[in-house]
């Protein structure tokens, strides 16, 4: 069996930046264990698989370890494949996913993801998380992911994580977001997942489902510009619209090829 595969750098205008995702169009769903093996072989943070049906476009995301419920950068990457490579005719792309109906608007300035808002609530910090960090946050919240808030961008850059403790955390498909206000943007963040082969996710769209409502309330604004300050880096234009977040960014095609499955 031969399958097309595309690698896309999302939330960036330049290759070798942003977050790489593999996108694999399918004619029908393959067994879950095979999808997971393909994602593991691709060895990027997420591989997106999609099928175009008469009812809409079905979309699923797999890390090298498990299927995930929501992924921003791989959704943006899939939209880019649909528009730039497969010449999908509609400007609005509607995906059917585990997180419900997701809309992506394509335009000259990139793509805008319409995602559910996941407003985090104050919570207690697990002892293992406390032990794993060199710097402790001033505020701890949680939705799907833990959101750890720090005083400055320098704190976010200087975070060090002891994986001996961190990898013992049981967070399901969630991770830990580190965030603060930014020097040349509204807020910055970094994102880490316990036990993951891709330990630091370069740019995490789904994390902004919690970051946008949090910072909107703190900063008193609904339109924001954010940066994820991983080594690769990424830029996200963010809006809060009632119970939805709008996350905009660009993408670049890095490679295209084929998978050969015996």
C-alpha cells in the first residue's frame, strides 16, 4: 500500500521554524495500531490523518505515543495541504474531530483556526511537578493542561525540568504550559509533555485554547499576539470570541513523498 505524506512547518513563514507535522490523506480509515505505527515512524510531534467524505472531512491526530484529542499545528498543516497541494475549493474548511466541529478559514495572510475555549481554573500543583522544576510559578491553573504562570519572559526561557520527576506525572493527553507576558508580544509560552519522545513541543496551538482566555482576562483585551519561545519558535495571532478562540498563523511545505506499507 502506497500513501502520500507531506511534512509541513506550521505557525511560521520559514522552514526549519514553527512546528513540523506530517499529514497523510487516506481513502478509508486504517486500523488504529497502524496509524500509531506510522506516527511513530514519522517521529514528529503529531501526524494528522484525514478522509474527505460526503459528510465532511474527518480528521485525527496521533503523537508517536497515542491519539490526541486536539492539535492546533497539525490542523493548520492539514488545511495547508488541502489548499496548496490538493486545491480544496472552499475558503472555509470544516473538520469533524474528537473535539467536535473545527473550522479553519483560509486567506491571503494564512489560516485561522476556530477552536473551543478551555478556560483554566486555579488548582493545586502536584508534588512531582514541584520537584521537577528549578523555578516555581506564581500561579497554577489547569484545564486539559497545567498552566504555570511566571513573572517574566526570562523565567520561561530559563525553565529547567528534571525528567526523573516530571515523567512520573500522569496527565493523560495533557501537558504543562509555562507562560508569562512577553517583551515584544502580549504573552509567551513553552509546552512540555511527560514521557513524550518529543519532549518540548515547538508550537502548540491547542495550548492556546487555555492561554487565550487566561491572558485575555489578565490583559483586558480580546486580540493578542503570542510567541512560543522554543528553539524553533512560532508566532500566533489570537482572539477570544465568546466560548471560542481564534488562532491564526502561516505554514510552509517542507517535503512531500510516499509511505510504503506492506
